C-alpha cells in the first residue's frame, strides 16, 4: 500500500512529507534557518512537541528558544535533567525531596532534603552528570497514564506533593515525562531530548543552590551569577508565611479549602500583610526626616491599595500622609515619546515631566504652597484644578509610580528625605515540588480580571499587550528594585483560587483561531489545579479587591 503524503507549508513554502513522520524529522530540514534552536512547533495554530507525528496537510511554524514559550520549555526541561542527575548521583534512597522555590536572576533556587550533604563537591558531580545526559541526547519520553495510576506512581517515588495534587484533577489522564528510569510530571511541554539543554550551571546559594540558565533573548550564553539579595529575602520571608499556614503547594491549599474552608487562611494571610505594612510605617517614622515615600513595582502589584493602606498606618503612627500619583505628571499626550514599534510609550521616564515634578516637590519640601496637577486621561492633557498642598512638620508625600525607585525621576530631592519601597506580587505557592507558579502568571491573571472590570478590556487584548508591559518592566522597574529600602510582597496565598472564578469566563472568550488562544489555553489548564473559592469573605481593604472589585479605596 502506497504511503500517503501530506503537504506541509513552512514560511510560505510547501513540501511533501510522509504521513506519520514525526515533526523532529521535519525540523531537521530547516536547521540553520532560525537564529536559535527549534524546540516546538505549532501545527495549524496548535502547539505540538517534536515527537508528535504528521497527520494531515497543515501549516507549521517553529518555536525557538528566543520565543517565550520556547524559553519556558527550555527552562522546564533543564529542571527535569537536573532532577534526573541529582537522583542518579545521590541515589533515590538518600533523597527525601528536591524542591524548586523561586527565580533567582534567570535561574531557579532549589533546596534538598535527605541524607545527602549539599556541598560544592556534590554539585560538581551533579553538573558532570547533567553534561553526560546532555551529550547522550537521551529521548525525553512522554506517556499518558490514568490519574489513579499517577497517584500510585508518585507515592512510590515519594513525590507526595504530586500525589496530593492529582487527587483534585478532574481529567482521567495525566502526562508523565521520563528520562530513562526517572519519571516526573510537568505543567507544560518538554524538549525532544536532553541534547537541547546545552547551557546551564549550578551555584551554591543560601541553604540550597541555584540552577543558572540563559536569560530570555540570549539562549546561547549564561549570565554571571549575581543574585539580588533583597528580593531573595522577601521571597524567603513569603515562603515562611506559607510554612506558618502549612501551605506550600496547590494540593495543600486545596486540602485546606475542602477540609476547613477559606476563612481562616484568608484572615491569617491578610493579618500577616497588615503586620508587615505596620512595620514599614514604624520604620519610616523612626528614620525621621522622610518626606517622600517613593513606591514602585511592576504591573498589577497592587500599588494603589498598598499606598492607601500604608497611608492609614502612617496616620495611625502620628503622620499626615498625602498621596501623589506620578501619572499626574505625564507630559501632554501629543509629546509622549514613541517606542521602537512606533507606539506611544507611556512607561518610559521621558513620558513624565521630570522637571516639573522635581520643581513642585522641592517647593513642598521648603514649606511652600504648591498647586498640584491632575492628568486628564480622556483629553490627554495635564490640568490644574485648584488642588493646593503645603507640607507641615508631620506631613509626608506617598508617591506612587513605576519610576519611583529611579533616582533620575527625583534627581533634585535630597536622598535623606526619600524612603523607597518596592512592591510586587511574588507568588509563594508551588503547583508541586517541581512545578513553580511564575510570578508573571499571577500578575497577568490579576490584570486580565481588573482590566475587564474597570476598562472593558477583553482578555485577548490584555494578553496581546502583556509582552509590551513586560518589556517596560524590564527596562524601567526591575533594574532599580535593589535600590529599595524595603520590599513588600502583595501576593496572597489564596488569591488564585478566588481569581479562577473571574478569569475563566474571560479566557474561554478567546477563540481558537486567535493568536492569544495558546496563552489562554495554558492559563485555563493551570486553573484546573485549583479548587475555586467565593470572594464574599475577602475584606474590602484587601489588595485583591483592587482587581476583583468591592474595595473601600478609590482604585
């Protein structure tokens, strides 16, 4: 019987390939035409791993390590290779648990539990084993097994977090990835074989180690290992909050919700955040002479609610706070600079009238009466409406804006009068011990829900704009985060179980033929892990209210 041929269109060129050929073999014909290794493909818009086989005529596009999906696939696969190497070197009987915690630079921070001593000698052996696995180009095999079978499998492997997670899975099948005799579960696709993981390093750090990986957009080089100590410590503090609640994974959260309900978790988490805000206010008061409280953080961090709650705490400590939004110092819209794509760039420093901002702040510092501007977002003009302010001895300005930590914004203000706060939603919850929840996912979901509620923006449009928002953060916020005097984590351990109720209908509204569908599908799959909870019991001053609505503040 003659083998059926399929027409495959790539980059506008159509070639014929035998039906049943795996995409890895098709990709071999195009090696070298891309500026980075091809890790995955899309087939008529649907994401596929390279071991999948050709079925029909189709259009194929390549996903490389320079694409976000490909980059995440590389990092995920590197973690699998790392874990295989650790268990090979240490021996399964000597490892109780290996846990991925959070990002450190472009890599991940891990800890180990068991009888194996974590030192440089051990890490060197693991790194050597990883290199052997990479050089051997061992296939990363994928199999679909029943959920009950997966629970039994991971109980046998002592991976109890996965066992707990799968008890809440509605689907009957689970995809398991294997390198030789090492099995694991991952949220997301993998590369075709170990040979793709060419760039990595291992560095001892704190009580664990860091898997150093390439930065996004630079897949063929490793950055220098330069951990950011302040952001690491606030992540570690948040992990300790989770430990206090006995919740570090989604499975543990689901257990608590189904057994005890959400109220106790909610009240403790909100109390921990309020106590932290109170300590920040105390520090500001003790340091004296602080007149400019500069607050900055990436999109959907809850900066506005945090500013209000900090102001209340400052007032409770005898100060008189006044909110100042840096956005009110936007240049008139006709003068807004353009980005490299020809779009108005509202996130660059040049979009702010820095001179006027410094002039007004200096006059206030001198005790003079100043009329403050209000930016009219409908007309795109800065306006003056008789909003006058004069600072007394106990008055302070709570200034919120993405450039708050950049001294170029407040270049004329004396350093001794500034107090800088960095706020971000640093997710403290893991899916399981080997699958973390990226901080960017938590913020994106917050923004999808908020933008739909307050601006009528579809999830499709929010997802489409997200890469631009992220580029702005990389340029204007993250380089200055270590300049902060204190950091505040606005993530709530229960929030994704609540946001699920609001986000799922919005994500289901994205059609299969739209470019944003792949991201929507990924997020929907992610929400499948969570038991949903209602929002009625969330306090009206919670940071989460800034996104789901019902806040007592004007947000």
